[in-house]
């Protein structure tokens, strides 16, 4: 099973066949996770450190469970209460942790590019758990797995990604992945929340939900990233919900069997109507969470295999 990378920093460097490999392995880890004895020794003897420089509930829990299910020694570092507050630089923190010889480093950071920088300073495998507005590769992979299982395929689907595109690393990683797998991607949202160079990605852009959702197979809603906004991007939450919040009237424009997704955490009544989010016939939000654990197990397993074979042969520079 090929996945020739030392790190998982983004979807950008992945080949479509590698994406398929991660998802195939993740399917097997869904079965393991549903079994009474949820345990493999794929990461036995390895140390996984989760470093979250930004708040996270589900992603951190998901990586922790994934590591434990595969037998790794998992440690969570609360970076909010760490030496960063005492003025230590990111690089010094990385070098200190590196000296403790972890094998897998899972990093979330508020600045785009910070995880790539850190990866260049350590000699373990680094997984990006979200960096600023840049990438969130395991989220895009778990979304892809959820779509593939719900729709039976991951190509030639019409997928509408809606809402705060400009501030969203989830949107960015997803549109790269879904484009690589030859889907039709539409971005729907107010012009103030649309990135300026969006044309480069080969996507269709809409500022009207009815038009953007017309005939869609998948409707992916995004959280309004208020913590990344420094001004008036929307007139008011009420107005935003009226124009862009997913309710049954807007959803009626999508295909009758369209699925509804949201990466969480959700703002009910802002970007999505709570009834739709809870509708088990339409919403796959809980499946996304379940697939998250399986995808992270698969990603860490594949990186650990590379790490082990690299250490065995002791050759350097063969992986990117
Ligand atoms: C996303 C994130 O952190 O980028 N959440 C997540 O990983 N579950 C999306 C968000 O915060 O809105």
C-alpha cells in the first residue's frame, strides 16, 4: 500500500491513489472500531504527542482515541498552559519535544504554515491537525470517507461547500481533495467570505444558496469562524442565517437524497437549522465524527510504516 510521505501536512501533495489507500485502510479501521475488542498493535511501542496550540475538542479526542486503539503511548500537551506563555519560540518547543524521541507529533496551530515549519525541525512524523486558514488534511479525508460510504463513490459528485470559505482550512483541504478526485465543487457564500484568488482552484462560486445547492449530491456547511474575523464580514447573524443558513427550504434545491455535512462545532441557528443537523435521514454529521477516528488511525498507521521502514534501511531523503 503506497503512501510515500514522511508527514501528513496537507492534501496538496497527495496523489489520488494515495487518498484512496488511506480511505481503504480507514474502512478496515471502521470495522475494528465497531468490534467489541477495539485494539490493534500497529503503533505498539511508538510515542504519539498531541500538541494543540488552539482549542479543540473533537479533533484532539479523535487523535487520542485513534492512537490508543492502535496501541501507541499517547500524550496530550496543553499548549495554552505551556512554556509558550513564558516566551519560548515554536522551534525551541519543537526541539525540546524532539529530544524526547516521539514518533508521531500531531499539531494544531493558529498560524498557517506553522506546522510545516515545525515538521522541518524534527525527525518524527508530523500530522497537521489544522494550521490557521491553510490545511486540515484529516478533516478532508474523513469527509471524503463519509461521502464515499454514503454515496458509494467519490467521483463525479456535485458538492456544495457553503458559508465562511475565506477563513476555513476545512474548505481549503476539501476543495483540493474533491477536485483531485474529479468532483464538481461549488463554493457558496457571501462575497465577503469568499477568498479573493478562488478562481485558481477551478471551482464554481455562488452567492445564492438556492442556485448553489441546485442538484447537489452533498451539502457541506461550515462554521462562521468568528475568531478569525477582525471586522464586519456579515451584517448580523440573523441576516446571515436568513440568506445562508441551511434550512429545509434551501435544502429542497439539492437532490432529494443529498447528504448534509458539518465539521463541527456547529452554531445552530446561525449556519444550520438544528432540525436538519439532527435529521438522521439527511445529516451525516455523527458519521463524520466516527470516520474521523478511523481516518486518523489509517493515517498514523501508514506514516508509522514509513517511519519503521526508513529506520530499518536507514536511508534518508527518499520521502517528502
Ligand atoms: C474545524 C477546525 O478546527 O478547523 N473543526 C474541526 O476540526 N472539527 C472547523 C471549525 O472549527 O469550524
